[in-house]
């Protein structure tokens, strides 16, 4: 049984390079412009954060926990109502050391905005040195 039903209206998806460049600039406000008001954001094995404003506030704090972030080798695959992205992400810790890992995202789209932002990444050693 499906737990969610999304009404699909054919609207173009946004330019995801703008989204990832914004993330790499740690721009939580720009990030919010890609989300529906009732979006869900799940980062790896952390509990989901729900609601655009709550997600933006969460990211503002999370971005402060790292010195920098950089996505590379980005591949975007679009389907009917969803987008898959994958690539490599490099986190720079405040100490200057880095962690580079592969990632994949699933975006469930509604009206050209991200309804569900699901991140699959193993960054479990990010805060351990």
C-alpha cells in the first residue's frame, strides 16, 4: 500500500547544479527555495526533518558544524515525479582534515519542487578524528 500520493502537474524540474552549488556555498536560504512547504528531509540515518522552515533552520546549524562541503562527479537522472542524483561529496572539518565519500539522493518532486529529499551517504566518521 502506498503511504503517499502525489498529484503530478507537469512542471519543469529546477536546475540541480544551482542547488548543489548552493549547498557547497552553505546557503541554507537558497536550499529552501527548492523545497515544498511541507517537504521532508532525511540525511542518512538521522530522523527526518519536516517542513521547509524547519529544514532551513536545521541546515543553518548543520552547515556551521563543518568548515566546507564540495560535491563532484554529479550525475542527475530524472523520472516521472522523481529525480535521482549521485556523486562524490567532500566534507572539510574545522580541523582542516577531509572526508570524501560517495552519495546518492532521491528527490520526490511535486510541482517542480522537492517534496522528499532523501540522502544516502555514509559520513559516520565525519565527527571522529
